[in-house]
């Protein structure tokens, strides 16, 4: 089982059990006896280094404290410019009970970046991390619910969690929690120790406070596309070709009863959507949005570039396991959609891309014979440059290889 992948996160619960019993239904708590289980993702030492390195500034580093009525002013933990973190001031506030929040740390810590990549690929939804460092006997946030699902990975220390009712089941992003709501009846109360995991569906009221020592946990946020998003996207696509969707709603509806007229047209539009709507267009739209939102994580690429001249037919390569990409055809071209780019190849390379997509891990010599031997090597070299393939065993070739345009069969 690979570290950082979803099955590792929820082990020993299998994916089938998680999705049938817990996903979008109720909390899932996994207790472990291994306090170091998630420390390959993050540690207190790494957070300490980040806080003192000035890699992040306000508001990527922020402070919260449920014990005070007003938000903590950034002036209390930043330098005179209001952005650069003053670690002495920050840690003083921390010692006085304020929690430190590090947003988007996955852009700066490679292990977290790999974790986020795997979650992006597994869910095909946006995924982010926030890291929370809480002093002993403190609470960062008041009781609330989130509008996205969260996975809590406890790294250091422990926290007492309280779970309440869900006033809105699976709220939309447009239905955020407001402080006027009541948490309702307490449903569960438990301690989350280092190495434990907690999944909380959106809409479930919760709060947490640390115990007798500093607590460090990662919150992974799943910001998914809902069926509401999907239907809106489908309607927008259909409206471009169907004028009925672009007409005004009934004239005078604000001063005259127009319910019957609106109902007739509404049902007509729903029928058109069911008959002529194209679900694949909505899915494509979300795919390209995911591609644009998630930048490349090409850890080790400098060494890969250094190995390019050594690639031979005996070299072994693999598709990077954390990638989301798509292969399409257009006229006489095969197009790889990767990292927000379109990489074009001649149509005869289609069997090669099908082979790569099916095998994932292979020797260069095993590529289908629609290319000659030099062409196979050059094709792989190009895909390593683009970041799709990763060299696992470079073979023995020492001399530079010919360019792509001179090596492919026509």
C-alpha cells in the first residue's frame, strides 16, 4: 500500500466500506496504536522550520482563538508591513492561547503536496490542506459546520472532539454557517490521538480543544462538484444552442400572477435538458478546471532531465502516479492534456498512448512497433521532458538521442 494514497489514509477501513457507510452520511473515526502513522506527511519540526523560514506570510499564516470575541489582529504577529510573520510575536500569541493556522502548506512541503495530488486524482475534486497548531488546553474555532468534507489527520498531541447535529444536510458553498445557529444536541464526544483519523461530512456541527500538550493536525478539505454544479453547467451548455433557455422569464411577474405560464415553460426546458443535454460536456468542463487549479508537482524532475541522455531501449519508465491527464483525438493529431497544456503528436502515435495508459510501467522497447527503435526512445524522452513519464531505470545509453521529428515513422 503506497503512502499518502486514499487507501492508506483510511486503513484499515476499505474504500467500499467507507463509501457505503460514511461518505456524505456520517463521521468516520479511525483509532490507531501507531502515533507516528501520519508523521511521514508532517511533523512539529517541519512546522517549526516553516514558521521561522518566512516561506509563508499573512494571511497564509493566521491565528485564531475561540476564547476572544474579536478576531486576532494581524499586527499582533506580523512585522510593520502587515504581511511578514514576526516569529517572536507569533509564538507569544501562541503561548497565550491562540492557534496557528497554516493554509496551503502543501505548496511548500513536498510530502503534503504529494498527498494533495493523490487526493485530487482519487476524488476528481479539488482538495486542499490547512494545518492547525494549537497550544495546550485551547480551542481555535467555536462550534461550527463546514461547507466541504474534511479529513482530520492527527500528527502530534491529542484533541477532544464534540460532534453535534447537522442543521443543514450537505450544505452548498452558498450556505455557510453563521454564528447565530445553535449546535444542537451533543451526539458524540471522544479523544483523537496522534495517528488517528476523523472524517466529517459537510454540514455536521463540531468543535475541538487540545488537551495537556500542543496539538498538531492536518485538515484535508474536499471541495467537491455537486449535482447542482453539474446541472447548472449542463444548462449553460445547452443554452448556447437552444434559444428557449435564453428567453426572458414572464413579463410583469412581479405585479401579476404568472405561475402557470412559468410552470409550462419550466417543464418544457426540463424536457429539453433531459433529451438534449450532454453530461460529458459538464464533466469535461470540470476536468479542465481541475487541471487549471492544480499546478504540476514534478518532484525529482531536475534529476530526470539529467538522465535524459542515458535513456535506451532497455530503460524502464512509468507514468507519474499522482497525475491527472487526458488523451483526445482531433483530426490527424493525438493530444495529451496535462498541466493545463495541450501536447500534440501525430495520429499514428495513438497505439503508443493506449499502451502507456494501459501499462503505466514498462520498458521503452515494449512500445508498439508503429515507431522504429529510435522513435520509441525519442518519444519517451519527450514525455519525460513534459513530466508525464518518470525514469525508474535509465539503461546504459550515453550519447544524446536524435530529435523527435527525425525519429518517428510516418
